[in-house]
């Protein structure tokens, strides 16, 4: 989905921000980079066993393009790259915390009412 800057009316900034973290896995990738720190591609892939390599690569690239994360290479180990949250991306932390709490509350209150999602097919 192509991102847009809206000719703003009250509240449209929310839509602009939601566009940045919308998409498969983006909010969860942000969550882990905020709370687990810098992660290698392989570490991210292990965190999400159901994600395809292409999907992960596309999401990471999109997040880099949006300046939410950056890929850094260790000067001592040129072949070792890690993804880290940017200063701009850290602005999403309060929203990620709120979404985590909302999801946790929903899951606790609705346990057994809905089928459990299979991460392999997500």
C-alpha cells in the first residue's frame, strides 16, 4: 500500500502514524526491537517461525524506508548486520505498549471464545 500524507483535518495524523506500523509483522518487529534491542535477521526470523523470508525482508526494507529502523553493520565483522530501532521509531513505543496491553486484556477476557491463531499459517 502506498503511503499518503493527508491534507489534514483533525485526527488525520493518527492515520498517517497507523500507516507506518500497519502491515504484517511490523508492529511485532517494532515491539521486539524496542524491548529486545538490536537483532540480526536470523534472530528476527527465529522469533517469527511462520514468516517467509521474502515477507520479513520486505517488511524490514519498508520499515527502513520509513526510518522506523536502520540496518547497521559491525565494523569488526563486516558480514554481521543488525537491525535497530531509530530515534524516530522510538516515538512508536507508547503506542506499542498500549497495543500490547490492549491485546493482552482482550486475550485474557476472551480466552476460549475464539480459535487460537496458528502462527505457521499467519
